[in-house]
C-alpha cells in the first residue's frame, strides 16, 4: 500500500501543481505550496455495525475543499 499524498510520517511526498501542470511557474518571490497542504486522506463514506442495537450505521462526508481542488487539478492537468 502506498502512503497518502502529503503524509510525511509514512513516506508520502507532497503534491505540487508544478508536478502535473506543464509550464507552471510560481509568482515572483513566492514558494510553491503543496496541493493540499496536509495528508490527502479522507473517508467519504463509512458503514459500520452498531453492535448493541444490531443496526448498520452509514456515515458520509463530502470532500474538503482543499482535497477537491487537488483532485480537480490532477484530473485536469495530468491527463495531458
């Protein structure tokens, strides 16, 4: 299994827009920031058994904005 993008604790390297967008240039005097600036790990949907009631519980959460932007950028520029 590979480490999540940006998860330095497990060897995951940060993702930079310059890695996927051809001819990307940072603004003068600014350092490029990772996209996203945290481990790219998110549970969009979990389904678990609730043992005392015998029910199945489903929990869902939309992607955080920074993760959605990172995925959108990879899909847009990496395919070229």
